[in-house]
C-alpha cells in the first residue's frame, strides 16, 4: 500500500511540475501583463512594489520576481526572499498588510486550490512511514540552533503572555497553565505526545509530582530531553503515537497535532481515547484555522520548514472526536504566538554569528529562517492563524470542568 501511495504521489508531483513549467513559459511571453496584474493585487493591501514605505518590497530582479510570484505564488515569494530577488525593510508589516487585506484569496483561486489539494492533501502524507520526515528535516537540524533561539525551558510552542514580560516567563506560565488545566495530582501518570526537548515533562514532574512518558519522532530531541530529565520520573521514547498502548491518567499534546493530518485525526483521537483512563483529561495545544480563506497547508512551509504539516480547520476536531470525547473547554490565545515568534526571531538574530561561524548554516538559511519566523508572526498578529488549547474528557467531568486562564 505504501509503495502504491508513493508512486501515485510522485505522478501527482511530476504532473504539477509539468503544468507549472508550461505556465512559466506562457508568463515569459506576457511580461508587461504579469507586472500590471501583480502590482494591481499588491495595491489592494496598500503595498507598492519599489514604493517608499518601510513595508514596500524592493525588487532586485524584476523579471525573476514577477515570473516566480505569478507562477508559484507563495512558494515563489518565499524562495525569492531567500535568494534576494526581493527585499523589504519591514517584512512583518509587509506580510501583515497582505494578510489583513486577504491577498491569500488571490492565491487561493480554483487552479491553485486544486493543485494545492492534490500536492499536499489528496494523499495521506502523515502515514506511520512518513511521520519521521519532519523530524529528519526540521527537528534534527541540531539542538544548537534551537538552544540559541528558544528560552531556557526549550519550549518550541506558543508562550502565555497574560502576566509575562519576557519569553521565559511566558513559557513557564504556559507550562503551569497546562498543569492547572489538566487538574494534576501527585502520583498521576501523564503521556506527553510530541514531547520535544522534554521541557513540559520536566516541569510537570518537578512541580506537580507526576510521572511522565514523553514521545517524540526526533532522535536529536530525545537525546537532549533525556539529559534534561535525568533523575526525574520521566521516560522519553522515540516512537510514533500510533504505537502507544499504555493507559494514563492524563494525556497532553503540545504543537504536535499540526503534523497528524486530517486523514489521521480519527486514528489520533481513537488512540488517545484508548490510552486515557475513564476519568482522564486530554489537553490538545495546537495551531488552527477558523476561516476558509486561509490555506491549511502552504507549499513554501511544506518544502522548507514543516514537511507534510497540515493545520486543523476548526470544524475538524469536533467531527473527529464525535462519540469519543466531550469538549470541556476551548481557549484561543493566538495573539500570544505573534509575541512568542518575535522573541524567537530576536534570539536567532542575536545568536546568528555564533551559529554561522560553526559553518552549519549559510546566509540563504538565515533568510529562510527569518522569513519563517516573521511571516508566522504576521499570520497570528493578523488573526489568520489561531492557537487553541482544547480540554476534553471521555465521559464528562462530574460536577463540571472549571477552567483557568
């Protein structure tokens, strides 16, 4: 079955590449029309190519810029930035203006909707065999990169900024919020699906007296997580979530559900239902989308940052949990992610010299990473992407669930 799926996917990828090449040939012979068309689209957001504002892009190679953006839209725009085909003084404001004025609608025309779906969603790209690809591509870049970018707790997910004044405070507040929402008591067992570098497992074991099993698909993450959790009642395993069989008092998943994929949502929630005790609580912390004019998966991010990731649409979760869980609480803290991403970007910039001198990364990687962090911050600032903490129980919590904020 996996072989057939891989062959079908390769045929789809090849067909789309042929189509895009033919489209590129047509664009080559319509340069004036393409330039006028693209300028007209950007002006809807008050963006003027080579204009005077800080968020007006400066085009270094017009022919390449227009051809790439018209033929490959968001993928072409991102690659153009990486390769210095265009630049801009205020990248976040550029993206924010485009998002607030719904320029993504121009990208999400009928043809791109079909090609996007065929390339990124028609075939299950989050099978058990493929689930380790994002670990190999992204999380195994090396712990040094993430240590330079993240806070001391090594949290690679949204912080909670309600009362925080810096990144570490926001992340500690998020960890504590999760512990409080899970209603933890000493001696309880907790499963942390997608445990990263073990920061949450460490915090819950130290501050709530629970034992934790953390699973990750990244060998590099597991190494550091085991070091950080040494001496605590924490076990870190490199394992796909589908293979977990034990029963737990509580289950938590932070920043992992984005890699599950819609075709696997029923499997994910069946597994969490099976592994959760009858009086247990499940907390799902995930990025999500609440409006259909925002792509759930996007070619540039798929190619360069998070392979095979698909953001859940807000109606997907109730459908997939129907008959398995009762939804107790749904907390949207999306704006906090824009603040978190800006801090990660600052840390990355401040530590760039240390990273680049190690020869592990080059300027193209630098621009790719800055683009990733900045565009993501703009998406949350414009409220196109959301960050949800969803609390569920198997049978409903007797007396009702009292949430915290």
